[in-house]
């Protein structure tokens, strides 16, 4: 039985009823709750947190808004068919019965990403191939020609999701991953993923009501994400309006423009009074950072220093510090343990009790050399690296705590 997804209606301010439907926002490990908060704040209904995903309901305006403004989503998917299949042939038959001509034109291009689990469909590539065959066979029968596959830049990106015998087909409304914000003009050696950077800021409680400092800022991803939040700049403001949904048959240009205008009008509405500082030892990396800041026109909002972190005091007053030091994976540091020890010493010596310090690392050995007990240790993933996001509360007793830990 094919269920073509339909949910309900919402009534807009103007009194017009709009169809609502289910959506799935994809994200990273430990960012599900912050993403759910973002979605609720923009009016999503029936928000349910899953594993690296959040399900929610809303109308097409919400789909546009979520793509344009969510800082911690990698993609917004729209499920459109759901059914059970126990064999390859059943999968083919059910896919064939979907009215694909209502979804896309025969001249459109598409691709299918697939994930399968369970004992029936053990090869996700083969399940995607069967699905593709059913789609093109239906078009060929009805139109005498078929849509083409394009894995680089397709008009439609479909997700095929199979768990045991349960099949869900979803449309990826984002197109390219939403971490591609469009502001990277220059990259350092190991830039952090933009969605992860925004998520770490949210996990660290960045409320735009203090200063922000990244003592090892590299090309400035943390600084830019922090400054974008402080200026209420939509997450995809610099992306150049490239989203998958814009190539859909049902794309409504008027609604999209109105959502974008609503969000762009909020820019600068926060009255942020703090300072945002970045520091890095590598002059060439700071040049890349400057390029990115100039591109985003945030260069007047961020102050940069060149030097080693232990020589640079943070801004005066309440300051959130979030940093991404070398892990020794992509960046070689001669003695990483000594460097992490120096970091801990700097936290204690230079960062007073006005500072709230967070650090992400995948080096669990070097981490121990910080010499402070973290008050939180959140598992996160940076690319393929298993990482921890550590919180250090710096206070008078920190030094004592170090000796206690050393003694254990
Ligand atoms: C993992 S990268 C940071 C990447 C950054 N988050 C980004 O998105 O581009 C670590 C950075 O630490 C810097 N670094 C290494 N040793 C340093 C030191 N002693 N003081 C300041 N920065 C240092 C490196 O130059 C590098 O840019």
C-alpha cells in the first residue's frame, strides 16, 4: 500500500489554509536537541528528536524557512511515499505505481541516495538501482522517453530509506548540504564543518549577550558563525539562493521571496554589544580568515590577532571561549601533549572567572594533559573523527583541581 504523504492544513495570517506535511531535518551527533529548538522557534509542529535527525511538521513556507535559517541542519527532507516491500520485485512494483510525472518532468535529472538496514535489502546500491529502474520504466511507458541520472548536479535528489521491509522515499529540498554556507573564500589547513561550528556554539550556550573569543581561530568558522548569530544573519544568507527546492515542479517563487524578505528584515535586530575576537599563530591562516570576514562584511565586527594563544589575553568582561585546537590528525604539532598542557595553563593564568571555556578535540590522550577536570564532555563527530566537546569552568580553585587530578 503506497501512502502519498498528506498531513493537514495550517491557516496563515492572511486566513489562507496551507497544506502541512511531515519533514525530516538531518544533523550531526549530539546536535539533535539544538536543531529541534531551532525548528520549534520557527513554528514547526510535532517536533520529534531522532538519531542525527529531527522529524517535524509544517507547510511549504516552513520548508523554505528551515532551509534558509537553520544553523544546525545538514539537509531538510520531505517524505512523499511510504510502503512495505518484502522482495526486490515488490520494491520495483511499488515504486512504479507512484505518480512520478506529478513530481517531476521527463526532462528533469535525478539521483537517488540510499540507506538500507535489515536482512531483506542488504545492498543499498542495488535497492537504489531497482528504484531508478522503476522510475525510468514508468516514464518510458508514458512518454516514450526517460529522465536522466545526474549525480553531480541533479534537479531532484531522492533519498531511499529502507528499514527491514519498510520503505520511505524522501525528496532532499536542500540540494547541496547546508554546511555549504557560501562564505568560504579561504580555508585554513583543517577548517571545522560550519554546521558543527554553529552546533558547538549553541551547545556552549552562545546567547549573543557576552564577548566571544576563539584563541586558535584558523580560517574563522567559529567567529563567522558567532557573528552571524549576533547579527541575526540567516545561516544561508551567503549561499546565493541555491536550494534543491528551487528546481522542484511545485516551487513557489513568490512564497520563497516573501520568506526570505521576512528573515532578511531581522538582520541587525539583536543590538549585540559584545566583542568578537580571533587569534591564530599562523599569519597565512589569518589572511584566509580576513578574506572570509571581508566577504561576509563582518570584518568590522571581528578583531583578529596573530600570535600564540598563551600570549593573548581574552577581551575584558564576560566572554565565551570556544576553540578547535589541532588534534594532530590533519595538523602536525611536534608535541601535542605539551601544547594541551600549555592550553590548560593558559585557561588558568589568563582566562578568569568571567570566561566560560569550551574546546573540541579528538585526541583523548592529549586531552588529559589540559590538567583541568571538564564539567561536561559531549560526544561529537568532526568528519570521520570521534571527538569530545569539553567544558571547563575556570575559577580560583582550578589550579587546586589540577593537583587533585594529577594525584589520582
Ligand atoms: C584545527 S585548526 C582550527 C580550524 C578553525 N576552527 C577553522 O574553522 O578554520 C587549529 C588552528 O590552531 C592554530 N594553532 C596551532 N598552534 C597554535 C598556537 N600555539 N597558538 C595559536 N594558534 C595555534 C593553527 O594555526 C590552526 O589554524
